[in-house]
C-alpha cells in the first residue's frame, strides 16, 4: 500500500491506487496513556458495526480493528501516529468512528 501524507485535519484521504471505497487516515493517537485495553476494546466493539473492513497500521504493523489483542499489540504510544484504514461501502463512517475513539480514549 502506498503511504499518504500525514493528515491531522480530520479529513479522510482516499489512498492512492486503491478503489474509491477505501478511506485512509493518518492521525496522532491523542491518548493520556498508551493504546491499552480500554480503547482497544472500544475499537473492537465499534468496528463490527460497519460493513467496511477496518484495520489500524502503526510503524509497519497492521491490526484488524475487531481484534482487541491485535490492536493492543501495535504498541502505539500516546502522541504517536496511527493509520486508520477502512475498505467497504461505509468506509468513511467506519474510519470516522474509530478516529473518534482514538481521539477521545483514555
């Protein structure tokens, strides 16, 4: 997958070379602590509510959003950047929901 420029403005970015249904965001993980069990659980609960397949990418590693252990296994630290990638008919809504959790988790 091609990388996209860092975007922290909250606007979804289509991934170059991918179908229009794919939305990718790169955003800072704004957490008072690392990406731990509570926000990972909230992400894993929210992801299956959408038809889009969602994943998080951090430092070359990828995790399926519906998996608490995979999300925690990314080892994302407070203030680091995570890509939220969604592929499907409601990709934008799925990416926005996960971005909201990442931005407000604590």
